[in-house]
């Protein structure tokens, strides 16, 4: 699908029309990420000359990973002749839908959303495409319901994360072992896909006995710890390994295991966040499957520039995943989130 940069005169006229209407404004994008009501301070001219591409990141700045992703957009925006602002939804799906539609009305050429709710976002994106077809839309979610109304997706392949974790256990335990799985937020796309990817491998390895599997209600470390405590009560020393869907959940699991003196249980988790790096470094977690947000942001900007020039770009783009262990952890930059 070929795209073109929205005409500046159209953007100006839309902005003037909005100013004349007044009221009901959900907030002007911020260039700092700290205050969603602060106007952008971009100069309007790229370092390479010509017009700056106006982009906005619609996400939850109270989520450390999403805030870090925005920092990576800011870090590299000048290289791509962009100014990336932010609209903070604080995890509110209705606010996010309002924000993305506001951004389109204000003449943003590229809108990037990290969905609070895939169904709500697809409704908003559909409306944008019907009224502003030249606005470039991308997401951090590969949910199939968005595909008809987004121009591209860049991000982690959660199915592959589960597969990578399974292969890590197979390599470490060539004769198999007894293990448990502690999943992320029940029903969340990442939880479902990470479990499915993991089981797609393990179903062909009967030497591994999955003693139990349970998901949390939220991506909360204390909930993962409570499940681990219950599993320890049920299975005790039979537990030789744990697959956890996220590093901060592994933190709670480590607490539960250490309280019972079970310090030799091998843990693999997903994210590659600060907690994961710390736990791999101190030997309490064997590996973290790394979601590299800097790679994600750079790849997104690369595709956006091509699409805005009218070039075809792939709809779905998975970033390379890294498995970080004590043997190679020094090859990676420790994340801030």
C-alpha cells in the first residue's frame, strides 16, 4: 500500500479548525513524555534539511517498558528526520482511542500505538483510515484484528518467545525434567502466545513432565510469587525448572523458591528487562528472552520513512529475539526499564 506525507496546508487548516471549535480536547501531544498537556516543541526542520516528519507515540507512560520505548524514539528521531511526540493514556483504552483520533485530526503523519485494548484501537484506526487515509498507522501489537487498519507492526513474536524458552530447557536438560509454567495475565495476547509457543515444542518432548500451569490475573510479581508458593506446597522438590512469562514475575518466583531453600531450580523468563538482567547476573535466573525496545523503535522508524515515501513495507515485522544468559550477558546493554 503506497502512502504519501500529509500536505502541510491540510495539516494547518485542520489545526485551525480544531482551535476554532474549542472544548473536548483530550490533550496536546507532549515532546517530553512527562505532561500530556504540554505542546510539542519541535522546530519543524530536520537536521538533513526539509520538513520534519510529525509522529506521535500513543502509549501508557506509567508502564516502564513503554516509557523506555519512547525514550528510544527520542534517541534516534533526528537520524530519521522526525519529531516524535507522546500522548499518554495511562492505561485507559478509551483515552487511547480518543488520543489517536485527536492526533490524526491535528495533522500527525505517523501514529504509533501500544494498544491498551486491541478491539478499541482497531475501531479508532478504522475511523482514521476512513477519514484520513494518508495518515500512517502502526502498532506494537500483532493482533490480527488490527491488520486491516494498520499499515505495519513491529515488535516481539510472543509465540517465538515461548519456543525459544522451550529450546533453552531442552538444551539444559537433554534427558528432560519435571517443571511448572507460570503465565502472565490470563487472556492477554502475550500470555496466550507465549504459552502456545512453549507447548508447541514441549508436546513433542515426553521426557519433560509439566507438573502444572497457572496464569496470573495481572502482570504482577506478587501474584506469580503466590502461585509459586502454592506449587512448592504441592510438588516440593519435584520442581526442577520454571518457565515464567515475564522477568518481574520471575522475581516473585525466586522469592518463593529461596524461602524454601530451593536454590537450584532453573528459571527461564521473557522480556530482557532490568530485573531479568539482574537475576541472570546474580545466578538466580538462568536466562531471559530479550525484547529489545531500541531495535523495535529503530526498525519502526526505518519502515515509517519508507512508507511515507510511497514504498511498500511488510505488514508484520518481528524483531530479532536474543536469549541472554550469564555466558553472553556482557554482549548486551542493560535496559533501563
